[in-house]
C-alpha cells in the first residue's frame, strides 16, 4: 500500500495534513448514526413526555383549583359549567364550546402532548395535559 499523499500546509509547515478518501465504512457509519438519531428523536421524545396517550391525563383548572381530571385515552365530552365544554377524542383535547366573547380557546385547536395547554382567559379556565408520574415541568443541569 503506497503512503498517503502529503499536502503541504502553508499555515503550519511543521504539521502536514494527510489526504484521505471517503470509503464505504464512512458511509455505513453515517447511516448508522442517522438511524440512531431518528430513533431517539421519535421514540425518545414520546417516552420522555409520557407517551402520546398512555399515562396522560387532562386537568381542568379554574384559577389554582382543579375542577376536573380525566384520562386522555378515553373519548368523552366534559361539561365544565354552563357554556364551557371540553372534548377528548382520539387522545386529543379541544374546547368544544365556550361562552367567552372572542372564542380564542375554541379556535386554538387540539392538544395531545404532556405540558400542552389551552387557556380561556375571560373564564379563567386552563385545560392542561399532564403525565401521570411526572411532577415537574423541566430539568436543568
């Protein structure tokens, strides 16, 4: 095997650079690393957030008081009070009806992950998805 070609380095003459070629093992390593990153992104984020629906609960708060709590994996319609209704369907939560003037909470769409919230400011109601075993919002180092 011939020695690798030496390329003169005009900035650091004492430390010459060696020219190497991209081979099949480099490509294989890139594919393995990309697959691992893909797996960790999708599987890891679902696992660390409490999953998509298993172990998740809908918590409805009025101010700081909990009005209602229900599992996310059972489809149902929850009437909180006259004029305010929450719908749980296919592990997603949305505000079905609200008696607030602009109805921003109705138009905000549905939520499905731990930590997501829908807030109705005029009614002072917050609908939040929480994980069963997680009692904290974030972890810092």
